[in-house]
C-alpha cells in the first residue's frame, strides 16, 4: 500500500504557527509508529497571492484533487483587505471547496474532561460528549433560486430566498452521515422541519430511503430541527451523528460548538464524493480563522489544527487507533493543566506558547 498523501496549506496569520505543531505530530508518527505520510506543502490565501498574484495556484488546485486529504490552516488578514474581490485570500478557500465539490461539512462537538467546567453548560451534561454534526454545504436556502429583493407592487419591497433540495443532493449527504456513523457509534439522527416545509418532507423520505436501501444496519431517527436544537442543549449525549441541511446545520453546529468551549479547540472537515479508492475527497481545517490580533506572537492554540489532523486520520486514512492516540494526548495535556491563553479565562495562571503546547502534546504521545 502506498503511503497516505496529504497536502498541507498553512495559509496566513496563525495558520503557519499552528501547522508547525501538526508537523511535529506527523514526524512523531514517522519516528515512533512507522507511519509515514507523503506530505506536500504549498501556499493558499494571502501567502499565495504574495507569491503568484492569485489566492490559489492552478498547480495547488490540481494537487488538492489528487491527494487523500488536504489540511488547511487559515486564510486572510488585514494586509489583504483592500484587494479586489476576485483575488481575496478567502477566494482560495472557496475555490478548493467548490472544485472539490465538498458538500458535507463535519463539525464535531467533543468535550475534553479537563475543560468541562469551561463549557456554558453544566459539567454532567457535557462531560464525555462526543457528537458529530454533518451539515449540507452546497445547496438549500443559501443558494436556491429565485432569490433577491424586489418591489412587491404595493409600494414596498419583498426579500426572497428559496429552500430547494433535490433527491441526489439529499442522498449524497445522507450517505456521508451513514458512512461516518459506521466509523463511530452507528447512530444517525436526521433533522428537518417536515411538519411545515416541502423540502423537509423530501429530506426525511430520502434519508429514510438511503437508510433502508444502503445502511439498514445503522440506527436512524428523525427529529424536527427546533426540537433537535432543544435536545442538543438539554441532553446532547443522546446523539452520535446528526445530519441536517445547510441552514439548520449552520445554527446547530454553532450552538454545538459552544457546548465545548474555545474556538482554539474546534476542528472541522468538509467531505465530497468518494474517490476511486472509496474514500471521500476531504479537506480538514480548524474552525477558527487567521486571528490577525495574535498572529506572530506565539499565543495561538494549536489544538484545533492538531484535532483536524486527527479527524483526517480517522475519516480519510482509516487509522482510528492513531486518531485515538492523538486525541488522548490532547486530553492528557489538558488534564495536566497546560493551557494556552485562550483556555485560561480569568485565572491567574500563566499560559504556554503555541510551540510549548505542541511539545507537551508530543511528550504526551
Ligand atoms: P475569520 O474572518 O478568518 O473567521 P475572525 O477574526 O472572524 O477571522 P478568528 O480569526 O477565528 O476570527 O478569531 C476570532 C478570535 O478568536 C480572535 O480574537 C482570535 O485571536 C481568537 N482565536 C482564534 N483562533 C485562535 C486560536 N487558535 N488560539 C487562540 N485564540 C484564537
Ligand atoms: Mg470569522
């Protein structure tokens, strides 16, 4: 078997700083576990604009289409605010998402015990929490036609958006959710508003169809999204994988993020269709941005990016044991009380630097 291939795009701001810590983890696997990755590193965002005049070079795009997974840091920063829209750093990211056709956005909400008191909820509600929200990313009300602000013929105006989902759009994201559930705890809860929306009725029918015809062994339940929002805050541990549309997923994944604490802890993934080897096209990235306010100061928390790599191990490289090792090391370091500044709150303790956090995770490995 060839080594798994990984394209690393550190990007801008704190992106390169947190990615340097991921490189330590990758090197550790090579030295201690005899697991090697074919790593290519390239530019994206403002860094690519500075070098090539475009936020993503065609060669980089071609490489992204070939590799088993892309790992991205962050793009953008004040230096690029005045650029023309067509070459803004964010356009590099959008091009990757669009050309790789990454239609399923994965946001885990995972609570590390040592941070359970950091959550906005009671410790017993979140401790041990480990759920995954799969949000449809390329269709639905954010893209449906007709849309626009028009005259309403009565002297006023009307704002219009259209929620529209096709059978194939629903089925493909449902398949992503069922595949993930098989690698986790075998349960999927689908959320829509089939009580009031036609697209919700179709959503429920098609998810059920995929279940009955392709994944009968996975447990499937359906919930109205408003009830789901309540349950997510009341008793989040009842869920394993939640699959939902673009709009509801946007809201539910942000709510779920706050179950667990800091932006510096949150990984994400975006998945597309299966490639020839059966694995989905995939890009992994921390939820946070380039954080220009702390860039270059060694203050960034590298854990979100390291956990994004752990997701790649689990979902792109079929190495769940290795993902467990990385997540276990993060848990151990947090249990030792080691904290970057974003995890300290009001306490009088002194924070570690980005690089010290990376070194502590290596030591725990
Ligand atoms: P973008 O538009 O790229 O999302 P943003 O400014 O909206 O950028 P972030 O870059 O994520 O959002 O930053 C939001 C806040 O969170 C900033 O104060 C930043 O310093 C902080 N922050 C983000 N990521 C981290 C991290 N990894 N470690 C520590 N603090 C972080
Ligand atoms: Mg932002």
